[in-house]
């Protein structure tokens, strides 16, 4: 319990997928692949649910590779879809790191997780949060995944596996 309320817990299927770096995450199969969806168009389809354009910011990242768009996605998300300030959100996300360390081992995510996995999982958590799901902390999981993607872009370039240029289209034509 934290501040008189039940602590939100990360769900765990008990099954793991291990990456060649030694990092592990919960299983993927059956959850869908949100990183393959046209995120700007998904945001448009959601209309008022994502009127402030969190998915549009993630889509801009997917097309450009510029992590500032993920930072903006976090800022827009916190401002429009949570009850927290940015600083309060980061403290809340620190609990996700704490629980992840207990679940997977400390600094597991720094071993190297493919970039698409962060976008996939983060987008799924965003959609679950926007849909009002409270079975796990989808708000903090979205932010955690966006921070992981930003960190990976800077620190684990070998894990960057999104075809930014292809997604942006051929600018030469």
C-alpha cells in the first residue's frame, strides 16, 4: 500500500521471452503488434479519446527516429490523460522500475530490448489506459516504455530495428 491506496502491480504471465542480449520480457504472443499499426491513423480513428495527439507524436517518432517526439508524447499524455504532474508521473514510473527489477532483475532493460518492443508494448498500454482498463498500471507502463525507447535510441543503437526512412516514405520522389 502506498499513501493509503493499493499499489498497482505489473501483471505477470509467468512466461518469458529472452532476447539475445540476455534481457527478458513477458511473452508477446496473442497480444497483437501495436508497433505495426499506422499510429497517426489509429489516433484519428480514436477521435476525442486521443484528441491531443499522443499517438500522432509516437507516429512522428516512428517516421523520423527523433526521440523528442516520444518526450512530447509523454508530456501530452501526462497533461491530458493523468491526474499527475510530470514530476509526480516520473516518481510513479520509478515504481514501475522497482517492480520490474523484482520481476526481471535489476537493470534488465539496459541489457538491450529491441526498439519495436517498447513501441509495441507502450502503444498497447496507452490504448488500454485510454480505454479505462485498471488491471495494471497502464499509464506508468506507457511512460516506462517511451523512456526505454528514448534510452535505447541513445545507448543501444544495435537494438534500433524500426525502418524510419521507409515509414516516412521516399522523400526523393
